[in-house]
């Protein structure tokens, strides 16, 4: 297929808008700013860790399939990764807008490890989002050379973010007050 430049340009605009909106939402989540809801949100952190884990598996499978030349399977796994990432984002935002912040409760060297993982996870998640979306756009607009070039360096960052999310959850789990 031929590269669809018009489609890619429009999709890139959408990617920039989404990236700015998501980053603005995350910045807006202040500990003192919580909204009351009439449903239990205590299941969301575990659900988010599960969804991130599934997204990580789908991403690894996407790379496996493309290396085997199975383009349709690769595309399907990328779509699933994007879907699970969107589901994560929606529940993450709801949880953090409605639930008091959980402070890390452990002491000693593990505390430094936790904050290192948490900070790198947050920073890389925010910085990688526009590049993930732009790489996706290159793929669905059939710009294979640019897609491949971008995917080579965004893949390990995205995978790190997807894996460290559940790690942060598991490290924080003993501190939840549910």
C-alpha cells in the first residue's frame, strides 16, 4: 500500500491533542482534588496492573509476529495493546480523581527502589505517549520505513512503562487501606 500522507497528518494532529490532554489530566490530579463517587474504586489498582500486564504481553507478541512476517497478527496485537492501554488510562484517571493518594509505607533501601521505579515509570509514560501514538500513526498510514524506525526505539520504552506499572502496584499493595 502507498503511504497516505493526508491520513497520517490528520492522525498526528489527533495524537498531539490526545497527548496534551492526557498530560494535562495527570498534572491536574492533585492529592487535595478528589471527587466523590457512589461506587467502590478499590478494585481499580489491581485491575490496572492486570490490564498493563496484558498490554505488555500483547506488545511483546506484536514484535514476535512482525519478526515472523505475520503483519496481520502484528497489527491485531498492536490494536489490542492500544485498547488495553486506553482501558488502563480511563480507569487510572477515574481512580486518581476519586480516591485519596496512597503513600508508600515501606522503609529502608526498598523505598529508594520504589521511588526510582515510580519516577522513571511516570516520566517515561508521559514522554513516550506522543511517540507511541505517532509510531502507531505511521503504521496505520502505511509509512513502513518511518514506522519501523520509530518502533525500534519506542518499543523498549513502552514495554518498560507497561511492565513497571504492575511492579509499582505490587510494591504499593501492602500500603493500600482497603
